[in-house]
């Protein structure tokens, strides 16, 4: 007598499970037990044969339970039955791959949207309009390009192509994020210097001639040296503001204390002192390396003689 199988137990759902719950359970198990997941080391299977067998068993259970109007009251079926013919689920092509393709497409769209949502908190926010449209050339949008991969025949190729395109999108978004963060540094220093000039009732023309266009100099700093160069220019301008303020005719030594000015001066001096220590450390490290190298070289020459 043919053995009976409970397909609810295979998918890990109860007999009162809804179609949505059955589909959700199937998708999770299908991703875990798919042979490609085993190849990537993400499957609980110990061998690829075990993964293939379990994957087919899961697919069979889902095909039957998704057509429950055809099932018996006990929800148990003979394994010897031609279940594909009985439930009219014979696929046009690997039906489980088609279903996994949809899962992969939805996952890829979700991951790209999540990255864009996070980038939306940058100043200014990053949107898909900031990305290079050549990424989805010949398509109306990046979502449309992702959806086009469903036409591929092989799931493994679809998965690789989607992963590659997702990485391209992530890199493009991250590039825009990095660009904004570097520009944000420039914007913060420019705003702080403008505030300092306004507070002291000074203009750019009151500074030394080389700093008349300090704002343009900061904006023209290349991305490779943004942080160091921007900080150096801003510190020099801030010190020039202080020196100009001291030289003004109406400057009084009994001027009301300005905590903000004093804080900025202390900040500049502390940064300069820290930079000097770094330079000295690097110089001494290089000198030590040269001395050690020369000692080893002379010792080797001595042994050769």
C-alpha cells in the first residue's frame, strides 16, 4: 500500500494555514534548501544531493497545497500518484525557478530602495535622479531593468546578474553619499567663517588680499584632499579674521570677552599643535627606519668580508 505524506508538515504549517502563510513558508524553505544556496554555504543541507531532494519535496508540497480544493479531507496523498497531472501544475519550465526569480527580484528592489531611503537623510538628500541613468540604459527606470531579468531561463544566471546590478546601484548611491559628506564639510566651514565675519562686522575685503576669495578656494578643493585642505584654509582665514580684528582702529583691549572667538582660537591652536606632533612623529619614525636599515646593511657587509 502506498505511503501517505502530510505536506503541511513538510512546509511547517498547520492545516488551517491560509494561502499567504503557505506561500510565505514555501518561499523561506525554498531559499534555504535551493541547491544554489548550498553552493554559497547558506543551506542547512549537508550535501548537494540532500538539498536537491529536499527542494523538490518542498516544491511538491507547495504545488499540492496551493490547489487544496482538489485535495482529500485528510490532506494526505499517495506518493505514487502523478501529482503534477492530478493538480494540473505541470510547469512550462522549472516552475520553482520561476517562483524563486520573483523572490529574488523583489528582494533586489527592496535592498536598493532601502539604500536610497538611508541616503535620503544626507544633506542634501540623495535620490535616484542623482544617479547615472546609464546604469539602466534602454529601460525607463532601474526597477524596470530589474523586472526584465525574469525573462532569463536559468535562475543561477538571474541571481548573478541581479547581485551584480544591485552592487552597481549601491556603489553609485554610496558615491553620491560620499560626495555630499565631503561637500557638507565645506559647507559647515564656510557657514562658520561667514558667521565669524558677520559677528565682527568684517567683509572679505577687510582680510589679507590672498583671502579675499577664501570661499571660492574652499569650494574648489578637490575631493581627494577635501578634509585636510578645507580645514587648513578655514583655519588660516579664521586666524586672519582675528588678526584683522585686532588691527582695527576702534579695537579696545578692554573689549567685552567673546567666548565664541576664544573657543575658535583655542581650537585652531590645538589643531596646529596636534598636526605638529603628527609631523614630528612621522619624521622620527622615518629616521628610525633609515638608521635601522643602515645598521643592518653595514652588518651584512661586515659579515661578507
